[in-house]
């Protein structure tokens, strides 16, 4: 495959890069095409779309051979998963796929078309093999996507391990992101980033938490920039 472009980002090394595109929309990047691909007609109509796919190279992770299983950091580095069920950079082919927000297309006199994007998860000067539009057509959602769980509990309840058995039963992954007091300090609001197990019974999950938190408010929804669904 030919490299068609490279991206400029604020990450000179792989350390600190988000594990997935779109998690931190404030992270920006600029895509500059290689001289061979700087024909402005190649991006004609692209500014009519909000998101694009980037097919790129894990340029710093070339190595001999591959492993069928890996230990993703997001699972604590203790659980093995099949490489094709992760975003591990150590793959049979050193290829990555990211969906980024297209903020604007600029026709630069010197460098030709330049794409300004947000929500990047790529190292500076990462080679890009292809760019495609994201066209949403209403296909089904992935039931195992990360969601934000908020639980209200009374101040007297020890929140540290209160829901551990329930989480272990229904979730593949959970991480406490925030704890704050509310209602004049008489309650805690707990916020977790969670990934449900396949075919999880969401109602049963919520009902078990309600039995534990005294039937106080619980919300389970998309990431913080989306609207949560109150349950």
C-alpha cells in the first residue's frame, strides 16, 4: 500500500495517546497529503461530511510474528483477549483504523488540501493509507460499547466495594471516574465508565443496584458528551 498522507498531532511518541479515537475531542490534528495526492479534486465534496475514517500504519510497532491473544491495558493488563477483539497495535498487519471529526478542509497554496480533524488517537507524522467518509445508515449499535453509569448512594454507605459483586456479574470492565457529594453532603454520586457483558440483562443489572442503593437515582447512558437515560 502507498502512503497518501501524514498527520500532525501533539504526540511525538506513542505515550499518552488515547486508546481510541473520539474519546478526547479537544485533541486536534492536521492531515497533509503526499505530493502525489494533492489534487484538490480528490477532496471535492468532503467538506459536506462531519466524520471520516482514517486507515493508517502503526509505524512504530513493526516486529516479527504476532500473538493470537493480548492483555489490553483497559482491562488492567491481567485479562487476555483475542487480538481481533481489541485495538492492540501488535497485529498480523500493522494497520489501524480511526474515526475522527472533520472540522474543516483548507486548500493551502503550498501543501494542497489540508484536513483539520479532532478526536485523534494518532502519533505525530503517522502515515495514512486511505481516507473515507463515515456515512451513518442506522445500523445496529454495539451492545458492548462503553457507557457512563451514575449511582446515587446515601453518605452512610461505603461505596468502595459496595457494588463489586454486581459489577463482576454483569460487566466486562468498570472503572470509577468520579465521586462527588450532593444533597447538602448527605449523598454521594458515583460515576463509572463501564462495558457490559454480551447479552447483559440491563433491567436486572439496574434492579440489583437499586436494592443496594436504597432505590435512589441511577443513570446509565452514553459517554459524557451524550444524553444519559434516567432509569
